[in-house]
């Protein structure tokens, strides 16, 4: 059960940007920072990552799967310390995705994960190496929850575009080595600012 005093403080939203991907001839959903999406249908889930990470988690038997897109907040020096506050937010982001998968019918014992992102592409945040912290967190969380990581592409210096087909587990990752605009950086910096003002409030429990 998820209990959150204010849904906005958690800053996790179901992705709503639907489109038809002509390259892959598939209905698709684009995820922005702070969003997640789960499905039992043959959908393509797409996101672009800089310092953020995305966990692509699916039931290896039923094909029910989903993706999130999140960043640990640049928490600042609060009473719990920045690392504790960041980890609490990251835990919330992951548990929302897992709980929604289980509610849709996925079985916990069948869950497997592929994780991406955590590039060192942002500057100017209070806590250094935000991409590396994101990457370290997601791997530690999945190990703690006994969810097998079957593929990963983390850290490095480039943004990534990730295409995930939950039904058949296929993932394609394109490193954006020739990106010359600041759209990704600006989007993630704006997201980071939102996180600084909006930390999760309430208790979260994983469904079994």
C-alpha cells in the first residue's frame, strides 16, 4: 500500500505522452523526468536520460512491464542528512514502479530489470557526481529487493535514448554523442530543482 500525504510532493506521475513511432512501427509512450509507466500491452516505452536513471522492469513470464525515469534529489543539509533524504526519495521512485507492476498482475518472483543512465552530464549541483549516485542507488536497491539485473548501461559521459519493449524484453540504447542542444540538461536541472522543494512524505510498502 502506498500512503503519501501529498501526491505532488512525491513528484511521480504516470507518463501521458503517447505517439506512434514510425521507425519501430509501434504505439509508444515517452517518459519525462519524474514519470513512470506500466503496461501489459505491446507498447514501446521511450525516454532520454542524462544524469537520471531509468529502470526497465518486467515479469519474464507474462511480459507485464514498465519503466521509470528518476533522479536522486540534491537534498541539501537537512536533519536526516542529504544521503538519507536522497535514498528515501529513490526508494519511493522504485517502489511506485514495482507496486504498479504487481497491481497489474506481475509476479514478484518473475521480475527482472534492465537499468540505464546516470551519465555525468550535469554541472552546478550541490552534490557532485549525481549520475554516479543515481547508478549506484538503483543497483543497490535492486540487489536489496532480490530483483535480477539482466542488463545495464550506466555512467559514462553521454546522454542516452532508451527504447524498451516490455512484451519481449527487447531494449535498444542509443548514446547521443553528437547532441549539441541543452534540452536534456535544462530538463534535468529543472527536475532537480523541483525535487529540492518536494520530498516524499508518507510510508511506502511493497506489495508481495
